[in-house]
């Protein structure tokens, strides 16, 4: 169930920079922490620079495994080293006041200074990526 990410495991992996596949330490070297992402370089020139992600980082052995087994990554993936990746916000279900109980509205992403965050049931933690360098998968071995 590749698309159904366990919320607690996601937040644990993201907050501790653990591999999103095996939960071991994510790979890190002088160029930064290793990230395996679906490739969206066609969206803007220096993608994924300044992007917020809810996919935790990865370790080297799991990059090959995930790109073979995950349908989304099999069709389009990119490996990136990220120098800075602070926790910047959450993805979650926003609620609004309504009678006795809050009423769920849309799911959205938001920074910690967004006033809607008090009405949000977070499902994942986001990190902002900067200092990104694309890595060829065969350079990882
Ligand atoms: Zn791993």
C-alpha cells in the first residue's frame, strides 16, 4: 500500500531523518541528506529547491529497492542530496467551527505560522528542501 502512509511512522521518520522505507538512518554525506522523490523537474527550473515534502529521506540500499517496487517511483524518480531540510509545517485535515464539534473541510499543507494550524488534524510532517543537488542513481553505490 505505497500511497497509504502511516501517520505516526511518517512523523517519526521525518522528525528523526530516518529512511522512509526501512526506518534506518537516512544516508548523509558532505552534500547533504539523501532524498528519493517522484520527478517533477518540469514544474519549475530549479525543482525541488524550496519545495516542502512529506516524503521522508532514504538510505542508499532502499533507493534501488523502492525504484523497482513502488509504481510511482518506477515510472519517474529522482535522487537528490539536500543540504538544509528544516521542519516547516504539516499536511492535514483543516476543520472549521460547527455546533458541538469541529467540521472537517479540506486537506491542505501549511506552515507552523499559518493561523489555520490550530484547526488542523495533522497527518504528516513537512520539511523544506534547499541546497539540492541531483544525484545519478549509479553514483550511489
Ligand atoms: Zn532504507
